[in-house]
């Protein structure tokens, strides 16, 4: 698994356009993370952009963290 959006999400949509892998989409009632596309921003940014941009502290978490090598490989495959 990668990033997870908690129930505290206010559905503001701030995270969706900044995701480099298009892994975040609108859901009902909160946004959702496609774990097959999420790389925790490895390959694109130094830290998960969704966490940086989210106005609700603790709303988006890493659950559980994946090995960096797996995230790098996923990023390379998505952007090949």
C-alpha cells in the first residue's frame, strides 16, 4: 500500500492536481489513492506532495511504507 486518505478529508481537491502519477481521484465522500499508481512521490519529489499540500494535518498518511526500490520501479514503469 502507499498513501491513504483518512476520513478527515474535507474533499477540497487540493491533492489531486499535484499528484505526479495521477493516483488521486475524487471519491465519495473523500478522495481516494490508487495504490497501483502511488509512489509516495519517489521519483518526482523529495516528499509526498499530497501531504505537503493538504490543509488538514494528518489527513494523508503512509500506510504502511513501501520499500524505496519498489516505489522507484513503479515510478519508472508509470513514466516509461
